[in-house]
C-alpha cells in the first residue's frame, strides 16, 4: 500500500499474472481437464495465420479473474480493462454460458460447472485458484518501486492477453532452434501479458509479462518467470537486467510465415534468424537481449499482444514500432493504444501495420533504410 492507502498497481498486476499462471498450470496439469477446456475459435475470433486456433476456458477465466482483481483495487479502471477473449463459452452440450468471477469460491465454481458439464472436481479446482490469495516472490523479481502519488488511475487502461501462444499451451511439444535458450515451439513460448496504457495519449506505461512454464522444477512441475517495466515521466524502472549480446553477431526473431524478401534484407545486413511461436514470447526475447529485433510485416497481432512488452521495452530504452508507418516515414513510429470511435469493430484492435520490436532504438535507422529499398 502507498502512504494514502492506495494499492501499488504494479504489485497488483504481478500478483494477477502469477494467479493467471497458476490457473494455466492447473488447467494444463491434467489431460482430461485440458481436453474439456479446448474450444476451437470460429469466425472473427480466429487468427488467420493458423489453420487451427483455440479458445480455452483457461483464457476466459484468466481474463475475467484479472478484470475482477484489478477492478476491486482500482474501480476507476474497471471499464477500461480489455482483453482478447469474450466471456461467452459454449460447453460440450452446446449451451452458451457466460463465465463470471463471483464474490465467493462457491459462486465461481457454480459458473464454471455450467461449462464443465458436471465435472465438479475440475470446477472446484479452478475456482480455488481464482480466489487463492497470491503474493508472488522471487529473487529475480527485483524491488517493486513506489509508483508516483499523482498517477491518474482514471486515465489508465489495460490490455490483457491471458494465454499468448494458446496452440503451444495446448500441444506442449517443444522444439529447439539453433540458438541456445530460444525454442521454436513449446510451453516456453506461452506468456501472460498485462499492459497498462494512458487513455489520453495511447502510450503504454506499465507492463508485466509472465511465463507460466518459465522454470521447470521437476517433471510436469513449473514455476513462473516474471518480467516487468514502468515507463512514466517521473519513473523508469524494470527487473530486466540482462547482459547485451555480442555486438558483432546480429540476431532477429520471426514468425515462420514471414515474407522471404523481408528475411533477405535482414540477411543483407548480416542478421541470423530464429523462428519461434508467440508474439509475446518473441518480444520477450528482445527484452532479455537474446535477439536484437523482432519483426512481423503482417497485421496479425493485436493490442493485447504488444501493450505489455512495449511498456517494458520503453523502460529499457527500446520500443515496439508500427512496421508499415515506420518504413514509409523512415523514422520510428511507436504503436499507440488510443480507443477508436468504433470500438465494436474488431479491426481497431489489430496492429494492422505489423510491428518492429527493438531494445536499442539505434538499430532502427539502418533497418528502416534497408526495408524501404525497392
């Protein structure tokens, strides 16, 4: 708590991310439960880059849990907490159910039971995690700073991606790249993303990225890796103290579907490539200094994918840029998170111009010049 009794927003978000990770691990720990939770996305909710995309109860439950938790501490932010998922879910009987976090564990279990069609044990286990008191600690978490007293919570909004790389979360199959520490698929690619932005400027200011399966303790037992950053006018802080890579070796990370002509331009500049799943995971590799740049030329990510890592990168002196606008204008054009007039149009949530994530903005000028070549 701060001197005026107000909770520390960053600490609340870190605890929310860990609660999300607990829910994700609970759902993933039992194959029967995992099978019950998977529902294929349809229509406008499907990501066109994948043949199959999935919506899970874990996604919805995590999102609604974070909304409930943050809203209870910061009522002024309640209506500006947005996420990837609709709270509406169709159970195995074809019944439409709205997932809601209740005031008690029993109320939440009752809501979940409608989806889980009689699986009382599973509903109770998930409800227990939703209402469990969480206070995440780790030596790597660092000291949580006191946020400025004049922080205007009325002007803050949140984008949540409850489980980024859902397909990886479901399959769990791990494949390694040629670069130590970077996997192309697997549970390591799964992230929970919570990003805070200013509603009047659209600038991301606080980010939390958690890897629910970041550290393997023993077979099928994991603990979280947690990364955070704050970039406010009067405060810049983070826990991402990683050594820079070899300056003589450039590495970019991409989706496996990236255009060949884009990759060729990186080759011309002396970059090596890694291909990996999960927008949050790829941005995290920029944050941890394991790669120099993450570029996606397609408009297949959304605001919930980028808000959290962008806030952290800004705290580190980097940023996430609009690829198309930056190349066209030959200068860094950061992504913004302003609410569009038509909030019911799903396209306003899309990063339609693609993205470039960098930890060191000094690499952008050369990169943009090369990408603009005909």
